[in-house]
């Protein structure tokens, strides 16, 4: 009588499967990748401003209006406050989802205020003769503020969607987390853009 | 072969093809250098930050799971 060893299949050789840990939800990972690529878009713009400014003999260029530094600083504070409120809403959501509604709504209103203020600033600057073609400063101003404004509008739209879902009691933690990450990016990138675009003057 | 090709580059004069790099003003050259460094290291730093965050979350989850298994054994 002979005993033949039957070949083990791959699954038997490996033994029982090890439990897998999910480090972060797919939505959050996707948003982090998106934010990293967007970060490079804004980094490119910041570098371009730095190089053009360094080559300019005078900044703002002669004959061009000054950007409203103080007014936009107040607007920047409003945006930072909205970011803090979104963070607080995230904390409240973990305790009791309904309690996150108030800070979330105030944060959205502050975000809308920021975009509205920037829009009004655009109109005012156009009235003073600063256009996309009038100078390098005008080009950068409308390009950078415009791109950031589009991001802010997209983030506000996402937050309004979050607010509707939360009101209906259907919002998941992952959805809120993903939307907040994008909001934090929009809030935190703005002070850097403001610092590079608004207050600095060269040779004047 | 590659070192042989690259070796003459050590003795070759600088070819100032880039309008910004060849700017006679030192301020502009410094800005260009800093911008290049910034744009080179920022994506690496961003990816490292995300990787570090993943690693921290993984360690926290593993510790949490280990504590759960220990509790089950004690029960």
C-alpha cells in the first residue's frame, strides 16, 4: 500500500487569511491625491508670481492701482473662521450628527461671504483700470483669485450637499470627512496666495 | 558610456538658455533657484506627509485591534 501526498493548493499553503485593516476610506484617499495635485497647481502660480516680481523694477507696476490689502485681510479672517467652524462641525458630528448643523451652516455662510467679497473686489478693481491685460499684476490677480474662487465655489457646493444630506439624516462620516478635507485645502491655501499677491511691494 | 558623454559637460561653459536663469540680476537668480527648490521638494514633502499619516493611522488601528484581541482572550 502506498500513500501519495496530494498537492496542496495555494490557499491551503498560505493558511487562514490575515485580517486586513482599512487605513482610510477610498473617498478620503482620493481626495488626498486630488489635493496634492491641486497643491502643485497653486505652487506653480506662487513661483511664477515670485519670479515675475523679482524681475520687475517696480511692483505694483506704474500706473496700476493698489490691491485692497486691509479689506482682503478681513475677508481672509472670515475664510479662516469658516475653516475653524468646519473643523468644529466635524468634532460635533462624532458626538451627535445633528449638532454639527449649526457650525456647518455658519461656515457655509462665511464661505459665501468670502466669494461674494472677492467678486465685489474684482468689480472694483476693474473699475480702477486693473484688467487681465493691463499688467502682469492684473494677470496674476485675476488668474490666482479666479482659480481660487472656482475652488471655493466647488467646496461650497460640496458643503451645501453635505448640509442637505445631514438635514435628511443620511450623511456618512466618510462623506463629511472627504468634503471637509477639500474645504480645509481651500481655506489654508488662501493665506499663502494673499501673502504673495496683496501686500508685497517692490521699488515703490 | 554615459560618463564619457557627460564628462565634457564639466568643462563646457554654461549655456544660458533660460531667460530667467541668465538674468544678470542676482535677486532674480536667487528667486529662480528658490522656486526650483520649492517646486522640487513640495510634491515630495506632500507625498511623504500623506504616507506618514497613513503609517500613523495603521499603527493606531493595529494597536486598537491588538487591544481588542487581548480583551477577547481575557474574557
